[in-house]
C-alpha cells in the first residue's frame, strides 16, 4: 500500500501536478504539530504546510509583550506525568519526556520566544514532516468517488504549487486581526504594530479599544508612564476567575482594574465601537465623537464644524482628547483561502471569528475537513479550554482517533477490565487524567459495559458532543449501557457577574456532591446510548441529555478524589446500583465461606478468589475487619471440646483477645440481603 | 377498701353474667306466698323484698304480673326478693284491700315498708329494677334538681372521692336502671348523682345536648385539689348500659398512666381486658419527666378510649427503630404491637379515636417508616461496608516496614532490572485498598526472603508513575511480575498471601522445568534435596522423564513449564538412562514422576498428551490431592473441578481410622464423581461459619457432609449415629443419589445485589435544576412519535419522582423535624401547624 501511495503521490489533474498525501495539515503551530505527531506515530502519510520559515509563527509576533499567560507549573509535589499535565498548559503531547515545557522555561508565565523555541524542538526532535515557507493560498475540492470522503482537497501555495490530500486538517489558528471601521479609524494603531516600548507613551493619554487580554496586556505595559488610559468595548469585562474560562481577563493582566476602581485616572467604558468616530484636531489630539454627528458633515470642513458629544452633554465621559488610540480587538480565522465549494462559514454570534464545525471538529459542510487548534474553539468557546494549547492538544488527539477509526479501521483505543476494576478505573482517571480536567464538559471517558456487566471497556477522552455517534465513530459497541465520566463546574457558579468567593461555596459532604461548585467528576449512566435527537434536545446548559442515573464525586480542595469514604464509597454505591450488583472486595476467607454457602458469588470472589487470586490479607487486617463488624472471627467464637495448645492459633487468639474483639454476627454478609 | 372493691367487682361480674341472661324465664325466682301473714312472718331483717298482693283471680293484672315475674330474677341479684302474696278472699287487710291489691307494689326492708310503688310506674322490668334500686340506694344515689345542688356535692367531694353524674330523661327507663345497677355496685366507691332535669344536662355538657338521651359523666373530684376549679369530667361516649357504665367506671378507676418496665407484648391492663387499645409512650431516661407529662396529657385526652402506659426504653430492650416514640397495642389477639413515630399528641389521639384512621395512619407510618428506613439507609450509606477497604483504612497510619523493597520509578526502572538476576516488581496504586492489602503481604514476603541471594524485591506505585505502568502493560492493580534478564517477565496469578507469594518467588529462582543432568540429581530432586535453593520449599516435585526420542512430549513439557513457572516445582530428565529412572517407578518415558510433599513416595504417570495445554492441565490435575484437607487457599483448585464435595468437618486433625476410610472411598469409587475432602476447623475456623449457616448451630463433630456446590446447592448430612466407614458412606451416597435423603440445607440462591442504595442525585437535582427534566414542550410535542419505549420510560420516571421531590423539599425545609436520638417531643405543639401548612 505504501508503495502504491508513493507511486501515486504525483498525479496529474487537468495539466497541473499534484503532490499527494493522505493528510494535509495547514499550519505548523501547536495544533498542527500536535496532529502531525499523532499521524507520525500512527505511521500515516501526512504533510504540514507552514507559511513561515519556522513553526509557531503566531508566537513569533504575539503576544506583543511576550509574556504567555498559560501557566508553566514546574512543581506539583507529584511525579505523575499525566496529573502534572493538568498544570502544564504549554507542552504538547508526546512520548518524549524532554519535550515538556518545564525543561524550556522556569517562568510561571513563560516568554513567547520560549514557545517558538519549544515548537521548533518539537518539530525537529520528533522529525515531523513540515514543509516551511509554504503558504496555502487556495483550497478547493475535487470530486472523486474513490476518495475517502468522496472528494480530494486540492491545495495551492503561494508559488502555485499544488497539493492533493484525502483529508485536510486545518490548524491555521486565528491570525487575522479584527478591525472596526468607523470615521477616523485611520488614526487607530493596531495591537499588531503598536510600540511596546513604554518610553513612547510617556505623558500621553491613551484610549484602548477592546477588553481582552491583549488590551489589558497593552495597558499594563504603559500603565506607569501614561497620563491615563481609557478602555472602551461593547461588553463588560469578564474575569477569568469568575467565569472559569482561561480566555477571559486573567488576573496577571488586570492592573488597570485596580487603578480604575481606586480612581487613579484610568477607566473602563462600555459602548458599541461601531457608533464611534474619531476626529483629529489641529494639535494632533484625537477626539471621540459619535458616528451620527458626522453623517451629514463634511469632515474636511475641519474639526470645528464637527459636533462633539460634550457640546451637548458637557460631562460626556470621554470628552478629554487622546494622544493615541490603540485597537486590541483580537483575531479571526482566515476564511479567504477556501473555495466556495468548501462552504467554510463563520459561526454565528460570538463565535463568528471561528469556522462552523461539528462537535467532532469536522467541518459542517465539507466531509474530511477537520479544524484543529484555536480555530476549533467554537465547540467550547467561553466554556472550556479547546482554544488553547492545554485543551486542543487533547481534542487533536481525539480527532486523530476518530480518523484512525474512520480511515484505517483502527478502533478507538480501549482497555477491557473485569467489573471488579470498575471503581478503580474511574478513580484512577478522575485523579490523574488531564484531558478530562482541561477539556471539562467536552471530552469524556466512556465506559462501555459488556454483557451481564462482568467486564467493561474503557475509552478515554471521547468528544461528548458526538456521543450519539459513538459506535460509528469509535468502532466499539455500546449495547449494554454505558457510563460517561466528565468533569464539571457547578451550575450557576461561572459567570462574569458571579461572586465566586461567597461563603460556603465549597461542598464537603458526599451526599450533597451534586451541589459542588468547583471542578469535580460527574458520572452519567445510560442504559442505552443517547440518540442524536436526545443530544439535540438536551438543555443547552447541559453537556449531556438526561441520564438514567447520575453521580457527582464531591469537589475536593486538593482535587484528590481518593478518600475511601467520601469519594470511593459513594461512587461504588452508585455503580453497584446502576449495575445491580455487589462490587465490594472480600478477603479470601469470606469468599471461602460464600463458596460453601451461596450458589452465586460476588464479583470480587468470582473474578479473584475463584480464579485463585484471592486476597488473603494479614492477621492485622482481619482483626480490623472483625472490629469493624465486616468480618466474623470464627477462630474462637464457640468451641466444644478442648483446644490442644497450638502455638500459632494460640498466639492469634491471644492477640485478638488482647484487642478485645467484639463478636458480631454478620447478618449483612452471611445471610446477605434477606430483605 | 381494696378487698371490698374486689368483692364488688366479682359480684358485678356475676351480675353482668346474669344481666345478660335477663330474658330467661324468671318464674323460678318468683316467690309465692299463700297469705300476707305468712309473708310478713317470713321477712328477714335487713333483707329487701318487693311484694305485691293479688286476689286469687284477677285477669286484669296479667301484664303487670308478667313484668314483675320477669324482674324477680333481676332483683334477686341485688338481694331483693319478689314475692307475690295471695290475698285470700276473706283478707281485707291493708295490703289486700281493693286500693292496693294489684295497684301497688310494696318494698320492704325487713319488716319496714320503704316505698310503695303504683303498679303503673312499674311498667316493665327496667322500671321495676330501676325504681326498686333507686329506693334502696336512697343514700348512695343523690337526686339533684339544680346546678347549685350538683356543685355543692362536687365541692364536698373534692379531694375525697369521685362523682358519677347521670342524667336520665325519666326515671324507670333502661338507662335509669343501668345507672342504678351501677350505683348498686359502685355506690360505695363513687358518689352517684342523678337528675332528670334537662337544665342540668345543658349545664354539664358542651354541645347542644339531646335531652331525650341519657348522659353520664365521671367527675374526677378525688384528684381535684383546686377548690375553685370544677372537677375534670369524662363523659361516657357510649349509650348508658350497665356494661358501658361498668367499663367506664373500671377505666376511670384505673391508674391514669401505667409505668411499664417489661416487654410490652406481655403487658396487659384493664384497658386491654376491656377491649380498648393501650398506647405506650416510649421514654428514655433523659426525657423521662417530659415524657411523663406527655403521657399524662395524652392519658387525659384518651380517658375512656384507651389506656396509656409509659415504657422506659432504658429498661426494656426493644428491637425497633430508635426514632419510634409511640407504640400501640390493640386488644385483638395476635396483632403485633405497632411502633410508630408520631409528631404530636393529636396524632396519638387521632390514632385511637378514629378507628378508620388508624389504618390510614398506619399506612402513612409505614410509608414514613420506609422513608425512615431510607433515611436509615442513607445514614448507613456513608458507612464503609467493604471489609478490605475498611480494614486497610484502619491501619493506614501504621507504617509498613518497606526497607527491603526497592522503590522503582520511571527513571530507575530499567536500570534496576538489569542489576539483579531476578527482580520481583509489585505494581500497585497507593490509594487502592486491595493494592495496600497486597503490599502488606509483600512486605512480609520481603522480611521472609531477606537475604535470599539473587532476588530483588521492588515496587512501582502506578499512581506516581502511570506512564511506566502502562508501558509495562499493567492495567490492573495490584500486579506482580518477575523480570529475569533477557527473558519475558512472568506475571503472578496466584493467591495474594505471604506464603503463596514467597513460594512463587522462590520457585522462580530456578528455571522451570529444571534440567537435571545426572541420575543422582534426579533422585535428589525427587527427595526435595536438589536444587539447594528450593530445599526449604516443601511442595510436590514433578519430574518429567523423557527418552531423547520423545522430543515432542519434551517440548510440550518445557512449554508447560514456562506457563507453570513459579507455581509448580518442575524438573526434567532426558539423559540416556532415563528409561532406567522411569522404570524404577514402573513407567516408561515419556512419563511424569510425582513426589508428593510429606514423603508419600513417588508416583509414576505416563505422559500421553503432547499438546501444551493438555500437559498443563494434566499437571494441574495430578497435583491435586486425592483426599485433601480443604483450606482457604486451596479450595479454588478443587472448585474448578466442578464436582460436588464430600467433606468431613473435623474439630482438629481427623483420626487415622476416618482418614483411612475416606481415602479408601476417594480412591476406590469413581473419583470423577465428587471431591472427597476434609476441613480442619482449627486451621480453617471459617468452617464454623459454614456449619452455622447449614445447621444454625455447630453440630457434633466430626460431621460428614455432601455439598452440591454447583448444581442445586443441596447439603446432606451423613447420619451422625453411623460410623464413618467406606461402606456406610457408599450406601448413604446411594440413598442420596436415589433422592431418599432430605437435604439439611440448601445454599442461598440470592444474587449479590448492591448492599445499599446510592445517593439519588438525579432526584435531588430535579427540584432545583428543572432543566434536567425533559423540556415539557419537547416531551409533549416531540417525544411520543420517535422511540416510544425509551421516552415512555423517561416520562414514567418523571412522574414517579414528583412526590418524592416534594418530600425531599419538605425534608430540606424543616430540619427541625430530625429529632433522631431523643424521644420525640410530642408536646411540641407548634409543629403541628407547620406540618399542616406544609401539607
């Protein structure tokens, strides 16, 4: 097959020469490289196109002030590499432990140059196939019944070189700056070019358009040297610690909020930028006015003829003239290179900067075109981390797994466990899995039950948006019910106007776990796979439709969900009741008793003891189980006749007697469940 | 006083008996006197008699005569004789004159005439008895006409004795008679007061009384200490019959609250004897005073309707809900006592007063109790019921001695493996109970094997190093592997006990199978002396003997050795003199020589199978004992045979004789049919648990049982009077197979269901998170057409859960309801209103 592919990798269509690859990736940013890594690992035929001479060209320029706001936590007190990724927002996923960001920077908020260096290393150390200096300027489709998706993607670069792919992975990011057009917008400087030298702002009065992290970052940089800074944007400021969304204003950038609220001349204003107009006076000062004042005027008539708001409203807020106006309005996806036939449409409302995609990250209109990375953030915009490295490294892996199943017949990786491992496998994952943690409410672990619930299959980090298509997308069967494990914040806990520090915000008791506010594991149980209709009709605030049963593991201050009584026990009860079985562990001795007194054995005995893997335990443990009333001590309960001295028995008895063991009948164990 | 009372009571019992049999012909008791002279001369002093005088023939007086005759018997009970005195024609004395004869009746006490009654006032038996007793009990029964009179009497009685006040619409009625009859019995105990004045009736009863019906009040004046306060009154709710009055007075006379300190099932009070329920207020030491007041309060409310007893839970062990605060014992035979949790006194009263309601409340209670049970279960839900988890968490603070065990990490894992010839690695998760249990055994193994050369014990915490564990393909915890340089690792698959783990590690020291070079080595191997590493290991040795030609069998044997590595001590001999060796044990190669532990000689078995699986299976089978002692670790091996067990439970070692007989049995008969084995209760004390499950007590030992573990689960006991011999057992087994024996027990067929319910978060969320419920619009409009099955189920759950939502809300709303642990404060009156508003 490989030969055939290489042989066919040069093909000629309507006179042009096409270089063929199964997978084409546009963009060698973090998402493009991440996708390349998985394709490379799977031995797929792929190529990455990068317009710049090096990977991560976005990071070569942005953020302008060079400080990344993604955390690089070097120490967590744990060696668990999976867990540590929860607090490493910069590394990409790979098997190479050298490629952890903490080896690149010791800064908690690293410099953007480090990211560029990291990405270069990632591409080179892993020998990813990246074609630099190749800017794809046009993408179109070629219908072909033989093709994986009924068409090939035809790509053209700046040198009119053509490429042909079966599957197109767009990891081009959002790099086109958002601009607004209003009278006087020519006086506005853009974030992408504005000076980052504070010296240039000394004694100036600055107006910043926009309210995102770039706007605040810009303000932060010049806060100390300006007269004052005003910020205008349409919506109120959204603080990431209130919204639990990393894309909102981060505390590291919010110095201006301080000076505004403490009345130190800086300020925030809300208003629609579209209504704005800027006029320059003779001294070069910029005045804010409103578009409708200008509508019937001839601007060339000069500033004096223009009405300013303060002429009518003499306490108009932005009546003071500005020396500079800076636009920091973010970026959008470059829709221009896609042929109409691909119908790459912008999303609606606040996700218009992203192309429309399905929860499987596939384009809504073009089969085989997947959007990865920042550009795929429409799936979880303002919710989870899919627009950021620490989120999309997982969604990219998920897309890769979908592709492996779709095109190569490799089902979604899964592990089959005996049912006795059910509680453990969940506990293990909710405690260490970083994909579940970062991509909360977007990626979910799925447990597919086998017949009679004696075993189960564990699938990691599946996009829950396409839960209904699980069987088709993963190649696994979900006939006997399933558990979906996701992480959630409490409802009504996240929002720009929420008080996230109110008293008793944290829930401590397992039985009130459903009221947990901070990120905590939630397990949904479905007797059958939800249908697409059910997925569609679910409440918009809910990641999933109504389950047959639900379990919340109570939020934990340390995010350590291994407490036997508060975390594991309620989970076991939930699982037991869903499966209608007893999932307790038993010592071999208990199993021995059950084997002689019951025709059926609990799962732990059935899958352990009977298979000669019984849990023998130690005398000390038995003693404690007896004390807890969970094991009966038959050694000296009643004995007719004498006991010849037997050193072993005797010492054991003495040991137990010394500890004063109450002998309690184990109704609930021995005569189990008579009720 | 008490003796007298008893006498009264017994007389009344008699009276009741006779009162019931009034319609009987009374002619027998009607005395006939031939003449007045005769009559008067016969009168005894102090004895009352009612006489009427009749001319010899007087047809007009017939109806009256009939009545008087009927009343004779009734009056006889009160010591009043009824005498018909014949007036001879010539007698025209006072009684026999025309005025009186047949128009009047005369009541005499002794000779003295007390009262003369016009015969028209003696219209029936009732009026006769009433009037006669009224006349006789002139002192005992006061007749009052005004309220003032009544109050005077009441005031005089206060603190001294009680008063029975009766209103009858007219004298001579049945009610009047009943009152008088009662007064005859109780007149000396209580002051009886009678009136026919309707005004008095109105003054004493609350509502608008019906003046045409009689009315009786018991006034508790004896208890009344406040002169200004009227005595407490308890009306008789039933019609005024002698029986009802008697009951009423009996009840009024009983103690208000009975204190009880024994099993309520055994308690009997006058209330129960009279067919009334008895209410127990369950009390505790801590709340005794308040409970006592509550009980008295309730008792006053229930006076005449039910008895009230105060039961101290501290003195009586009750196997009932701790929250129960009230018990109700009904007079019906065989009805169990109901234990209830009631909110306030009104509920108790309602419980008793409204018979119809009783049932309903009970049902409610049951629901509530179910709820309680839920609650109780909810409380237990957070109590650990996993014996392993609980045991481990109880010892979590005790550090394990782990110095002997090397901690491996992602960094040093591979380098460490290359350091020792054999590295034992335990993969575990530090938060997981089974792992920690095994880790404890493992640390004991480490102590045990300390100093054993060439073995390195180590561990990997997969919670710290998940990458390493998944790289090593460890998906389950715990998991133990032995890594040998240059070879594939061997995963342990046996019991997680110290002994078994040690044995595995020791056996893994030598290759499996071990190639033996000389005849001498082979012999020493069979004796357990070779190789020296295993000299301390006393297990069955297995030696494969092959002539060089039989390479196919040898390869299979070698492959089987790989599989059984660490489990079985396997040797292999294929030198030239292999034939000689095998023939020593009367087999020819390829053969297995089996040297069982305990020096039981060497068995030779021909090796006829050549597939690896068959060889493995054969080896496993051959390693099983013929008549094993069943222990916790070895049972699974025998369970796998899938045969019934013939098992001898013994208090200690079994006797030589029994052992011999059983061995004969096991060897002789078709071994395939069952597993003959024995159990040493001393070594395997859990056997007591088995016997107790079968027989509820431990039978006399030794006991031989047939346990069909795999089919039907029946347990048969070998008759204890027979001695355990092969013959006896065989004939018993035959009978057993023929279905002639009755099983002593049958193994539980129960499924292993969840021990306790889970928190129903779905239900908890619904009230506060309405969006969880399917959108009403969606469900109504869109749900029915598609996939009806699933959607109906959904709809059902939604409706079913509605009431429980309410109850949940209620629970949340009034935390004060949770009075668990102390007796419920019935007197908490304010709660009642709240409850109603909630409902």
